[in-house]
C-alpha cells in the first residue's frame, strides 16, 4: 500500500531547494567573514610589530628615516584596520540577515513537512478503517453463509 502523492509536494520541493541555497550562501558568507577576521588579525599583528620596533629604536640611537618609515606604516595599518573592521561588521550583519532568512525558510519547509506527515497519518488511519470494514464484511458473510448452510 503506497501513500497518495502529497498535493503540495512541488511547493515542499521548492522550499527545500530554497533552504539548501540559503545554507550554501550562509556558509559562503561565514567563510568570507572568517577570511576577513584573519586579515584583520594579520594587520593588527603587523601593527604591534611596527609599534614595538618603533619603541625599540626610540630608546636607542634615533634613526629619523626608520622612525618615519615605521610611523607611516603604522598609520597605513591603522587605516587598513579601520576599513577591514567596517567590512567585517558589514559581513557579520549580512551573516545575521542570511541566518534569519534561513530560519524562516526552514520553518516554512517544516510546516509543509508536518502537513505531509499528518496527511499520511490520516491516509493510513483511513486504510485501517477500510480494512477493518472489509474484515467485518467477510466475517458477516461467513456467519450468514454458515447460518444458511446450517453449520
């Protein structure tokens, strides 16, 4: 006994595909966010290195050329850190928006899955009732036949 085709199966399939696409987009956004975090960390580590180097040369014999070079690198890294931090904040916002969209899509898919499951349960209950009626009819027919045959 096979269950009948779910009338909203096409809609369920479309919603399932949408969930899969959103999961892929979310994972891509998370990967980009992780790369940006690594880049930001790299810039901060470089900045710390340059600041330590600047501190070291300021305590010894002063080399103005190297000090200017280090200061310009520190300022450049400050700007890059600011830009990458803004980009990271934007990416995190995109991740949260995509996560919310994914949650809503999954809820829609789950709703249809529940409807499908309930429809299957109703169908199976109907089949059990039909089989019970058929079985009752068989017993009644046998009893009637036995009564007519005098058994």
